[in-house]
C-alpha cells in the first residue's frame, strides 16, 4: 500500500505546479509528514512561486525543526532556477533579503543541530552573489556589514562570502568541519575589478566611520567590542583590498611613465589611512569636539592585530615605491611617520593604545626613511608636548635612519640650506635622546650606533646660534657629572659636542662655520660643569686637574680656519681664558692646586709661539694677581724652552702678548718681585722702553730696574740665570746715558752702577751674614750656585774697574787703566 501511495504522489503531485504550494503547506502544518512528502516537493517546477515558497520555508525557521528545514531547502535548486528563469534584480534582491533573514535568525553562533540548513543558506547566499556579478555585490556587502555590527551573523557567513569573492587566505578556507562539502569553494577568477576594489574601500571607509560615531557605545568603546568575532575575516578582507589596490596602481604606473609616482603614493597612503581610520585612530565628534579613543584596554589584543595589518600595508606601500622616487621625495615611511605625529601623539593618548602602535611600527624598515625638516620639527613638537613614549618611539626610529646618506649633500662645496638645517636638527635630536636610559640601554642600541658615527657626519655646517641653543639644552637637562661618567653614552655625547664645535677634527676635514665661538662656547660649558662639581664636592682634585688638562690639550691642537696670525692669537686666547676662569671660581685650596697644575702643564706641553695666546689669556682672565704673576712667568719661560730655540723667536712676540691690566699693575709688579718672576718684569721693562723711546724714559726705566735689583734675591738656578738679563739691561741703558756727555746723567749712572756692583758683591759671598760675622767667615752658607756666584763676582770686579770712583767711569776699552785698591782686592779675590 505504501508503495502504491508513493507512486501515486510521484505521478500526480511531483513536478506539478499547482500541487507544489499545497505540499509545502501540508509539510509545514504536519512536520511528521516531511520525510514522506519532501521528495515530492519540487519548487523549481513553479519558477514564478519559487521565491514565495522559499519565504514560507524561512518563516518556519526554529531550532527544533532544523531537520525539516534542511530537507525542504535541499529541494530548492537555486542555481538551476537562476539559470533557467533569469529573474530580474528585484526578485533576486527579495530572495537575498529572505536568505539574510534566515542567516540572522540563528545569530552569531548557530547550534550544531542547525548547521546543515545554515550551511545551505550560506550556499544560496553565495550563489546570489556570484550570479551576474556584481549585481548583488553592494547589497550583500551592506547586509553583511549592517548585521555584523549588531552581531546577528555568524562568522561563517563572512568566510563563505570571502571565498566566493576569491579574497580569502589559506586559513579561512576551512570554516566549520561540517560545512566543507556544502560551502562554495574559493572562486578561481578575480571577481572584483580594480574600480570595484576602490569603490569597496571607499564604501567601507565611510560605513565604518559613520558607524563609529553612530552610537554612544561605539564612540566610547570603539568598534572592536562588537566586531571582535569577525576580525579575522575583516583582516582578510582589508588585506586583500589593499593588496589589489597596490597591484593595480603599480600596473598603471608601469604603463604610464608620465604619471607622478609621488602623487600616486600620497593618494594611496591617504586611501589606506582612511580605510583603517575608524578602527585604530582617535575620532573627533564635530558637534561636541570630543575625542573618542579607538578601543578599550580589554580589546588590545584584537586591536593590535589590526594595527599590525595597517603596518603591513604601509610596509607594502613602501616596498612598492621605494625604487620609484627621487632622493628627498616623500616616501611612504615619511608620510606614515608624519601621520603618526599628527594623529597619535596627543597629550592624553592612553598608553595601551600607544603601546600597540609602537610595537607594530617599530618593525618597519626605518633605515630607508629619508627625514626632512618638517618631520624633524614634528619630532621636536612631540618632545615638547606629547607622552614620553611617543618621544622615545620617534627617537628610536630616527636613530635607525642612515644619516650619512641623508646628509650626503653636506660635503658638496655649496650645500643647500635644507641640508644645513637638517644637520642642526640631527644635533638637537641626538642631544635630546642621549639622556634617555631606555634608548641607551637597548640591545644593539641604534642611539649608541648613531653616536658612534659622530666623526662621519658633517657638523661643520652647524652655526654658532644653533650650537648655543644645543648647549643651552645640554646645560639645563644634563647633570654636570656627565663629563666624568664612564658610560659610553656620556662619553659619546661629550665627544659629539666637541666634534660639532670643531675642536677635534682631522686636518683634512671641512672648515667649520663659526669654529672659534663654537669652541669657546663648548669650553665654557665644560668649565661651568667642572666648577659646579668642585663647588659641590663631587670631584677630586686629581680628576679636576685631569679634566682641565684635557681642555688645555684640545686648545693647543685647535687650528682655527682662515685666520691671520693676530686673529688666530686672540681666538686661542679666548679659549684659554675660559679654562683659566676655573681658578677664579674655585675655592682657595682648589685654586692653589690648579695654579700648580697649570704651571706643570705649561712646562710639559707648550713652548715657542704656542704659549703666546695663553700668556695673553693669563693677563686678561685671572683675578688673583699672584696667580697671574706666576703663570705669566711660566709662559715666558716655556716660550724660550730649548725645543723652540731654533725658531729665532726673539722678544717681540712676548712684548705684544703680555698685557698687564692697568688697574693692577703696581700690585702685579710687587708680586712679580716677591715671587721671582724676573722674566715677566724684564718684559715689562722692554714694553716701557718701547712705549716711549726717549732718554728721559730710558733713565726712568734704569732707575726702576736699579730699585728692583736691590730687592731681589734669586731662590733657584732658574731665577739666577734670569738676573743676567737685568744686569745686561742696566749696562746697556747706562752706556746710552753716559754717551750724552751730561754730567748730571753720568753722575746718576755712576751711582746706579756702584749700587749694582755692591749688590753683585753681596750675591757673590759664600756666607749669608753681615758685619763681624761675615768678616770672620761665619754665617749660613749661601744658597746660590757656585756658577752664579762666580759670575756675580766677575761682574762686580768688572764694574769696580770700570767705575773706580764715585765721580769716574771708564767708557772706552783703550783708555788708561788705573785699579783702585778696592778694584785690586776684588780682582784678586776673583782670580784666587
């Protein structure tokens, strides 16, 4: 009987248009008949009612009748209906909405019991998408996005759609295990044209931008809180669209050589930014001007994956264009970094958002970046007003740049102004960053690598105004102890300042702009730090001496460019003055120690013409007259050091270089007398003689010299030798005065010579005493050397012969010689 009934249904019902609706109604009213009647349900037999029948099935969707729905759906041969009836777009849209209703009815996570009908709906969804593509593409895209925004669709709908469009990655080919045989496989052909790709990108950009600002939840929490179930597929879609966009634009560029790569790059970068903007950037409400952050900290993991995708897109953009731009053109990395500075560095930007940006962006090939002045100004703006992490990230990125290549124009004879500005920016940047431990302590720190390239960079273009600004920042943001620190970063930053000043450069390098004032500024800053350390008790005398000597060593090897000898002298003198000022500001014990250190350094390191600027600096800078007297003597002594004798220097350069301040001259001369600074006094006498070449002035100098001779008593062999200059000068000036045949002058000269003879006789004695003790040979032994005492005795004997009496003087060697008793005694004593 059952067999007969089956045959009857097959003959009279199956394939009959009028019976199809009745069969469906019967099944829907009595689900138990479904297995019996469903084989005779043939909706394709009634093409006109196909959509209505489909809608009736959808209306009966529920979780407890999934088997019935599945059996009914299998009877709808959608592909055959489409090909046979070629329904108009309106009918297909109606059917699409019905399918969409079915897919959303089961929500985000359909139960396993309904996966079979669910997958059939997905299959029908993709059939409509592919039929006469792209008729339904915009509708499907709209429905897909709108329903996902409310989490009404399963991610499997996304996977089916992406496979149909041919834009899925291998990972999304799988889907649910039960759907492998029912879901449409990836389309082998590219469905979306280049134009449709661009339209899709613009549509998605606008859709998500409006969505982000549509509700308070999206404004407050961002998109990820609702979209996290779909993000894997969303990343696939966005990545595919960007890849297609880049491929098409690169193909167009290859076909049109006249097209501007720079313009195309800017356009593509803007498109990519707009595509990702609703997801990862802060948006501002036009009405309230309130800033809305892109995600909550709880969504950081999924948000970071989108940030990474955006980063990968920027990297692809860079790789596509890096060989198509001219040097100095705005590359993708430069555009990206400028966008970062503008969009991601607001003062109150949450750190968890910045961490996601920095972690992803750090991996870009920043060595290819070609910064310009605008980018550097953006960096300085970030340093002044953005979160510290932004400053550190930008600093790390800029340290990775190949600055030698960026500044290659600096070595040309006429470097462009932009290059000059960039080298100043680089110097500022390195000073700003070198104090950051986080950058210094990185493994293979790019900052230390950059600081290590100091000698290879073109610091000669740094002008004095910029250099002073750099030093101002250095002075206010670094501890004075930085100049003593042994860490590589501290040593390198001091070296950087020194090299950029031009104080330590190879002789064949470029000539520095404003070399002298820059070196003076550097030396001044180092001295200020040393003074601060000394005043606060944070430096030992030995280290202070060492650092001071380093500065002095740098000065004597410094060669100011293109200066005449006088200008060069004053330039070096100004540098020495900066160092000597250390003695003025130090405590008394420290100043005394440094005085000895400087004299030792002079004796060991300088001689000849090199010492002249230091001599001038000593007179113009030292506040202590005593220190001035001792140091000038050391300088003059070093000037005539044995190694410089072959230069035939003479006294002329010394006379010009010694510049004793007028206000302290008397005190200075007295200190020189008490300290034994006989060379300094001798130079002063020569200056007096040169200042007024008259007999009157020469007599005045002779009288002054005679007074000094009565006051001095040499305390060392060096001082002994210096007195010979004085004695010679007395004889020379005396001879000039006596040649005038003026009895008054001659009488004065005789008195001076007799005084000198008496003083020399005293110096020649073996014992220091007077009166009876000296007569009987008692008294302390003379500290003077035998050689000097013999010379003094000889001079005394000579004068006793030449000036036999208070009113007589022998001027000509051929005149008759009459030895007085005193002269005979002196001569006999000399010979004995």
